[in-house]
C-alpha cells in the first residue's frame, strides 16, 4: 500500500457511504483498483477516523499497535466482504483475524439523560476495534451478507450494503458515482445524436 503519494488533501478524506461501520473502515484505503493509497498511515489518523465514524469517539490516543490491528482487521474484512458478491466463502485466516479482535472487550453503550447514547469510559482504540470487528461478524454472518455490493463504477471499489427494497443499488453513492455515471451516459447519448 502506498502511503507516500503526493495526494491532494481531499483524497485523504474518509468516506462513510457503506451503510456499515466495518465497511467504512475498509474505505480507509483509497483507489484499491489502481494505486491503493493509505488514508490511515499514522495512529493519529486512526484517532481521526474513530472521531468521524458513527462511533464518534474523541481523544482516543491510538498507538502503533492499535493502528497495526486496525490495518489487519480492515484487510481481513475487505477480503471477506469482497468475496461475498462473487459467492466466495471468507478465508479461514481472515475469519480468524476478525474473530480474534471481536473477542476483545468492546465499547459499552450507555443511555444518557434526555435521550441518546454515549460510550462508557474509558474508551480505547482496542475497544473501538472490537466493536468494528463485532459489526463485521454481524454483517458477514447475518442476513445482510447477501446485500454486500461493490460500486459498479469502473473507477471506484467501495463496498456498501444495498439497503434498497429491490436490492438493485449499483453505486456507493447516487450523489457521487451514480450521478457521474448517469451524466457520462447522457453526454454519450447526446453526442451520438449530433
């Protein structure tokens, strides 16, 4: 994975389009189909992802070991989930990584006065990763496993859960990839008439 590319800052932004926490972690690698660049090269980047994710964790202070665990978990989830639309069963080694991290103590949700949920203290990167791994277990072993899709756009490899009623969603985001695909198709049709 290339962490030394000279990329514009917007390329390093995290994407939260997958509909599942575990697949949002997978999206921390950019352009898997081409140059596969790392959006989380430093522990502080894992902290940033945890804060921006649906977990909303601030001030975690991840370590290099936590970052290594996050990378191993991410790649195991990616390989396991990417095989689902192709009818492939996850590899035993990938399942072992996900299962190992899922067995660790996870974040504990707590109800707060006035409604809402917060995480019980102390919050930590290992507990957050265990929570992500448990989400992967629920996805890969549950009814939504058959709804995991890879974006149909040639220049996108984001995985997502198709929550549409007919199960025919093709793009990671209608506002992004879907709109660009439809616009390009319209321009091709309009150009061929002229």
